[in-house]
C-alpha cells in the first residue's frame, strides 16, 4: 500500500513545473497596453492578491513576474514588462479557467482603467 501511494505521489509531482519551466512556455494570453509597466502593476497587484492571496511577485530583469504556487509546483505566472509603447502582460498557466480567467479579466480591466499616481 505504501509503495502504491509513493508511486502515485512521485508520478503526480513529475508533472509539476518549476518557475523557469513555466516561464519557458508560450503564454496563452498576451495583452499590450499604452500604460507603463509600473502603472499596470499598481492597478493589477491588489486585484491579483484578492484573487490569489498566496501569489508572490518579484522582479525578473526589466519585468515583474507574479507566480501562483501550489507547493512544489508553479501553476502559473503573470509577467508585466515594459515595451516601447507602454507595457505587455502575459499569462502562462496550467489551466485557462478558474483564477487564471479572473486574472485575465483583471488585466483587461487595468488596461484602460487609470489611477491617480501620487
């Protein structure tokens, strides 16, 4: 019984992606915005934390990447990066529904929602 359980756990974890593996995948959602990456992040970050409270954000070069983690796997990443016309947002994830659909909607709302910078 223990051997069967361990085999199941190992096979399940074998399909888990790390941060670098997830970032190497092609995004299933890409959005351009005339807002800067900083403005886009200021708008979307509170919404991301409301949707996925355990989400973590960190810089990655010129980009900021938010990772949705279910230990030990990275279920998805949201990349916000500067472009010559403003910014680009990308979502890479295992699934396109659930919280990731909510994240896509939040990004689309922030594309044109302007905030007061202080």
